[in-house]
């Protein structure tokens, strides 16, 4: 065995990363490190660098001035160079329990942490991730509880004209041939996202595992759709188009995806042990997915009993491009006349969509239409969407 | 709708990538571009850079001199700076059909292509990927054929003492409650890899979809195990350990994983529509997984009828650390006495394990023990492992 181990070490050291299956190339730099005192240390090896910074949502936010106005963005901290060109920064504060994302910037280049193998893709950006355990963040970690199964499933979309992929979470104990049937929650991503988004940045499988295991949520099937109807699946799982989306994808937020939703529900009901009725169906989504959630709920008022709009990309008016968006007020009245169990709205105080959501709620207030609202700190960020999902799911199917 | 689109554009431009759900930040640089003449163009925006190179297996390999000896590595080409700090390189040759991986190097920093959203993780390295279509590479792409389902499933490992994750491919048309039962192929990764490796770099789901659709392979269930028994699952799916593995993982290649294999087979047979007998079971693996394949096949000679060793990390002797590795010759004789349908070996001419594999085959030749061998160009690389899987799978269960 010694011989084999030495062979491996020899082959892997000094050989470029990907043609050989490189494991141990480069210096051993540990990053990030969660220190015992609750601070976190970040390191990056860049011997020739002039300036190295780390940017992430573990730092206090800062306001960024852009030609389009002021926006809230993640804070930035400078690393200092130490031995062997390893740059380092340790927070001067205890990092609160949460899941965080960060990137380094080395002389103007944005980089992920090449010593941290937990990398998430969100739309067209890759970031490094870590969790400071404790509190709500424990919902986002793998705990010693029964785990559900996450499947990547293809369905034949008549609306799109080709097969498309979605992700399906079945809870621990799910038996595809058993007698137990489950309610279904449909979870929608934001613009540019895909069927992986909620499972990566959203930690949805962990949230569901943990809420179900603790009895806070009912066991349920959860379906993560791909809301870009022109797309088959996430990057690398498409027949074409690996490159970065250069602008809003075709057929986004113009009604086609929403119109296709019944075929998704039909597919799930045909292939999983669902309770195939309104009382046992919920839908929610973030940003564009919140917009989709609203219009799907209004246009198919007999389909979902629970709807959750997370930082929803809604305007009270202005959607006139397809029949799905027409006659909004009448559809809203019809929707409420059918007495849905829950319309839930979550928004951050500094979200650029805050006013749109407040306006929408004012409209419902004026009409005596009931909803629940959760307001959080911060803006249009994944931290809020994980919180909203964690708050919404326990309210379902009770 | 105009209003909403403008809001999005405003929110996403100029705001840092990950706290906001950034989509359209930075310049629009298209990379990689497969040109009509069969060349490929790579671009990277780095206005301050002094030197930018691209390294990848689309370039002719080069020999790298290391303290451990000479190794074959991917070639390197220089980009030239153009407008707006966008560096560019176009191959001066037609790139042959294949799946390729590449990274940029900007003034000493290895970087993925931030304009290409198809990124694969292999062990502790991230690389950008693209496919030049045609020929064998068409097996690796999403074709207009029925697609199987890929599930991430947790099983209770008595040997490990905790739940562990594996990936399961069920072929198109698989009905968990139907009458049709399927043979099962177990596919094992290399050292430092995990249950995602074959599905990312290995394109195993695409290879299976395409071979099954064309009738070249029988429909089968395929199980991708995690061979690091000290680990629950891939990075980010573990309860601990997001950082880069600093050395060989504990309990690697010392028999524990191999000893645990029957519990995996038992779990799969209990939960899927398998044909639960030797005639309908196959196992294969790359590098460390080839080593595992050999010892599992020898120690459980009634379990698998087909075994595939891809660039297997074997030595003819020297494995004495656990009972699994003892009495090799006697076990080999017993294995062959039970007349397995196929022992298949694939190795690249420049693989650092080439001699070990040649020696092993010489030993079998001396004993009159039958096997099939495929020798390819190149070394210890994913291109070869995709080829070996594509060649091995059509031979199974016939």
C-alpha cells in the first residue's frame, strides 16, 4: 500500500489540475477557518499580488452608487500578505450563525476560494460558501436526521416542444409504491436561475429534511421547476448554450412558463404519490419566481391552496403582454373568492422591490383580501429567501 | 413589463455578484466560441494583466518535469490583449470532437472562465468545460432522446456508522412499481472524488442515455458510490468539511469501503427494481475505483458477473493492510474458477499506472485467466475514462 500511496503522491504533485486527476497540487492553505472565538479567517495564496480583498455577506453591507441609483451590496475587507505569498484576513467581530457566500478579489480579478471545495453557482456567478453553525443556520446544515432524496427528472413539455428538467425532493420514508400520499410544494427560482438554484444557494433539501425531522413541517414532495421555458435545463445539462446568458433569456416573464404550469403539475401527479388536489398543493418562488407564483395562482385559482411570494418581482400594473397578466383585479378577486388557505409575502426592507410589494399589499388591504406578511432586514438576497422558505414551509398542509 | 425589466437591469448591473442575485454584471465577453472552421476562441477580461494563458486538454499535451519524475500535462497557449482589456486566443488547429476542460492563468493565478457557466469540480479543482460536437463526443451531449433520472439517495451505512449519499441513475421508462426489473452497474470514482464525479466530468448519465437510446446498451440501473468511507457525501453535502482535502482522506484504500460494499448492494436491491443476482450485476471504476473494483470482485466472487478496471490503481503485490488484500493469488484463482462473464481492463499508454496494469495482465496470462484489454493514447485522464465507460457498458448483460 505504501507503494501505491507514493505513486499517487508523485503523480498528483506538480501536475496541472484537470488533465490528471489532481488532488494535492499547490500549497496547503486552509480557508476559511471558523475560529473558536467565533471569528473567521480567510486566506488566499497570491505571491505576486498587490492587493487582495474578500467580499461577502458576512461583512456589513455597504451602499454602492451606480448609474441606476444606490444599491446595497456586500462589504469588502482587505487581506494582508504573510509568508509564502499567503494573504490573510480575520474578522474583528464574531460572525453570526448563517450561511454565507464570498469571493476574493486579487488585483481586480474576482475569484472563488480555491481552498474551499464548497462552491455554489447562482445564475452566472460562482461563489465560495460556508456556514457559521448555530441558530437558524442549523436548518441549512446536514444534520443526523433522515434525509430525503433529490432527483433530476425530465418531463415532456408540450408547451416548450422539448423535454425539460426539474428537481424533485421526496421526503425520507417516501415509498413510490406505498399507500402513503403526500402534499406537494412547487418552488420557483429567480431570473436567470434554474432547477438547481434552490438546492444550491437555497439549501432547500436541508431545510426540508430538518423541518420535517423536527416535526415542524409535514412530510411533503417538493418540486423545483426551471422557469426559463426556452431552456431545457441548467448549464451543462442543456443540449446547447454553456456560456453565460448575455441578457434576459428569451420567453422570460411573458407568460409562456406560467401557461405551461398545468403540464408540470399533471406530470408530477402522474409520477409521484401525490394528493392531487388543491388542498394539498402549494407554490412559492423568489423574485421572478414570486412573480410567477402570483400569476399562476391567479390564473389557476383551483390549483394551489398556499402561495408564497418571496421578494416577488411584481408591479401592481404594467403587465399587459399576455393573457396571463390581463384582468389582474378581477382575477385577484376570483382568487380570494375561492378562499385560499394562505397568501404569504416576504420582503426585505432594503429590497429594490419593496415598494412594489408594499403597494400590492395596500391594494389587497383596500379590498379586504387577506395575506400574511414577513418583513426582514436586508434586500434581494439568498439569506432572506432561505428564511422565507423556512417560515413558509411549516405553515403548509396543516 | 417594461417597467419590471428596467428595474431588474438597474438592480443587477454594477451590484456585486452574490449578495444580490447578479446576472448581468461586467462586460459581455463570449467565451469559449466554437468557430465555424472548427477552431475555438477563448477570451478573458483582465485589463491589468501582464500575461494570460489558457491551459487545457484541447491543446497538445506537454511533458512536465517534477521532483517525482516526468508527467504528461495539458498544453498551454498565450492569449493576446485586445480592446477593453479582453485577452483572446484562437486555436491554430481544428479541435477534434471531444469534451474538454480548461482554465486560464492570469499572472500566476489559475482561474476558471467566468463567461462559461459550465463548470465541473473534479476532486479539489474546478475547471471550465466545453464539448466539440461530433464523433464520440456526441455520446457526452444531451441529445433528443429519452433521459434517465439521476437521484441523490442516502443510505444507512452500518460500516461507516452514519448515513451516506450515493447517486442512482434509473433509465428512461423505469417504473418503480412496474414489473420490469433491471440489471445494475456500480460505478466507482477515483481518489478524492465522490458520488458526483462520474456524473460531472464523466458525463455518465449522458453516455447511458445515448447508448441505451441507440440500442447499444441494455437499459440498466447505475449506482455511483462514494468510495471515501470516512465521508458522508460530496463537499457542501457533508455535515462537516467544506475545505479542500489536505491529504489522502482517512480510511482510503485500506479495505473498509470494499468491506462495506455488500450493504450498498443490499440497499439498492431493496429499494430498486433490480435483478438481484450475479448475472445481472456489474462493477467498474477509475483509478482508486479500479483498485476497489478488483478487490470487491475478488472478495465477493458471487456478486458481480462483469468487472471493469479503468486506469486501475493496482500493484500486483504490496497490499497487505487488511484481510481484503490478503491471499491475492488464491482469490484471483477462485474468482476465475467461477467463470465471470467479463473482466475488462482499460489503460492509457502514458498512464503512470500503465506498468502495474501490464504486470497484472502478464500474471493473468501466465495463469490462463481471461480478460479483455483496451489500450488508448494519453494517460490518467477523464477523456480515457469516458471512453472506457462507453466501451464497457455495451458489453454488459448481453
